[in-house]
């Protein structure tokens, strides 16, 4: 009996030693540098495509907000300059515009946004040269653009800008989680790297937008535009 009492502690000690030797201790490598994020087009190519059903806003439109509510985007259609957006007033369905061709587009609005670079200003705003503001991005199958002529604020800025109400149609939209991809009519949008990328992968055309910078990627491989962070511009 005495011998058994002596043996039991020995067995326990051996088991503890065995458990400790099988443990591994993970230490951070101080020299480790995480890989840079993928380019916009590579992200759109590689990210898995999510089920579109939760994002359907009716009338063949997919709409979402990012997890931090910095951007709202729609994969939708346009007739001329009229874009079918469920959270903005628009004339897409007006009978007078039925004669216009329907084009698949991706459209994003930012709550806080950088100013458009001079080279990216695409409209003289009825000859005035005034009122071209950033905060929106548009993708067609052939081209990406940033900014537009407008007065006032977008619905996204009204809800989630610096003085936003946090209440309205945008606040009711589903969240596209970081790294997820949506696709409609050959165009894709992905939430990643603190913003949203949308593109036509087959044509090599895309944009990336976030609160402090944007990029426009053309099929010709021109250098993307990039701008520093600025406060939103309102008239």
C-alpha cells in the first residue's frame, strides 16, 4: 500500500511533464510585415461571391452598406444619367426615359469623402464650373468615374455624415461584410480594405472608394487616382 502511495505522485508528475512538453508557446515575430491588401481588381477576382438574396432591394437591384456605415452601394441599372437607386429620388422609371438604353452600373455614396482631383472632374455643371462634388462613384461596363454635379448632400451623407441623422432608408439596408463579394450583370462589388471596390473584371475597369482616398482603374492601365482625406463638401 505504501508503495502505491509513492507511485501515484510519480505518475502524476510524469503526466504533467508530458503535457507541458507537448504544449507550444506562440510568440509574435517582431520583424513580421503583413502582406499588402490586394489590388481592387484582384480582390474582385478572388473574393467569394455571397448569396445575393439578402441584398435584393427589388426591381433587380442589389444594395448594401459597409459594416462601419461609411459607404452605401448598389449594383443596379441606369437610363442615361438616371440611376435606379432605392434610397435616392430619381427619374429612372419616368415614362419619358423609357426610350433610353438600360445599362448595368455600380454606384456608391460615401458618408465622408475626399475631394475629386481636377483630372477626374467629368462635368462642367451646366457651364458654371461649380458644384462638382466628391462622395459618389459610378461604374459602367466600360468606365469608372468619381464625383458628380449636385446641390445638397447625398442620402448617405444625410444619414451617416458628420451631422447625420443615423435614420432613413440607408440605415435599413443589409451589411456586406468585409471580404464579401456581390455580382450582378457582370459587375462586382466587394467590401474590403476600409472601403468598397466595384469593377468589371473582364474589362479591367474598376474603382475603389473609402473615406480618405479613391482610385479609378481604367482598361488602358493608367495610374489610379488617389487623394488624401478631406471633409465632405456641401454647398
